[in-house]
C-alpha cells in the first residue's frame, strides 16, 4: 500500500477539510467528475472509494447471481 501525506486545514469558520489533487488520483482510478464514497471506519481513519467502481462491481455480482446454467 502506498501512502500520501496531507494536511487537514480549516476554513474561516474553523471547519476542517482535506484538499486532494494530483495526477496520481487519475492513475489510481479517481478521474475528473468521479463520484466518491468516504467511509468512517474508526476514530482517525477514513476510506475513500470510487462510487462508480463500487456500484459497477455490485451490479456485476448481482447479475452473476441471477444467471442460471441449464445443462
């Protein structure tokens, strides 16, 4: 697993945010206009998923369950 280091910043109303940018996002599957899912698993840990990929995989799995082989 490769790790990236980011700073948590805050706006004028002291709301924290993380700013992600770079070509590396495209290389790992987060293209422009990708929809993302941010999961809070435990204190201090976030997981970021590509919603389009997760949805596509879920639809493929559902489709595979619906196929019946007649032999």
